[in-house]
């Protein structure tokens, strides 16, 4: 999108981009962003665009921790599509974009009110379901629920 809308500023953070990419002048490039700086970084963004690595897409149901960090900071997310995304974030809490035109439509077509409401829903989802405490509760529940009685499928013994 940065090439198509040169009057807007973009930031690309992360070390796994090919070294031969020529970034447009309106893109600030950050090779490494220390984890201690993530919250401040996400909190300054109008949107976060998540581009999932192909290995993660192939694995399925493997979200980047960055999605949860951005959502926890109240930053609206635009993500590429991949299997399982909707099990972590419902459509009302995250945008899906398949191509540059989709991203541009979101950037220019969404009202501030809608943008902030989506960010709020994503943040609520993360705080309710994706914190360490929430996952620990889910784990304990799974361990302590009574198991269903084992079924005997040996029909020969029933005759």
C-alpha cells in the first residue's frame, strides 16, 4: 500500500524481510524492535498490518504473537487470511485483506468510530481469552473436567 499512497507514512518492523526489497521513501524500516518497545510501538499506529509467514500459514492455526500484542494495545488489525484466524479473532474484531486494494479500502473507507470499535473488540477478546491467566484457566479446566466413560466397541462381547 505504501507505493500506492505515497502521502501516507508506514513502518515495517521485523528482520525476516528479503534484503533486496527497495522500500519507498514513505516507509520507515525497523530491523529489530525490542520486546520492551512493542507496546509503545503498537499504541502509536493507526493500524497494524499483519503479514503471516508462509510456514505459519501452512501449519494452520498458528497466529503470530504480534496479533495479540497489537490487539492488547488497542490497535486495529488488518491481516492476511489464513486457516484458523477466525477462531482467535471474530470478523468483528479484525479486518482481512487479500490484496493491496483491500488494505487501501480499509485505510480510506473506514470511519474513526468504526476503527476504534474494532480495536476495542479485539482488545476485549485478547484480554478475555488470550492472556497467560486466561490460558492457564483453560488448561486447568481441561485437566480437571471429568472424562467421559470409555466406550466398549467390542460388539462380539455384547451378543
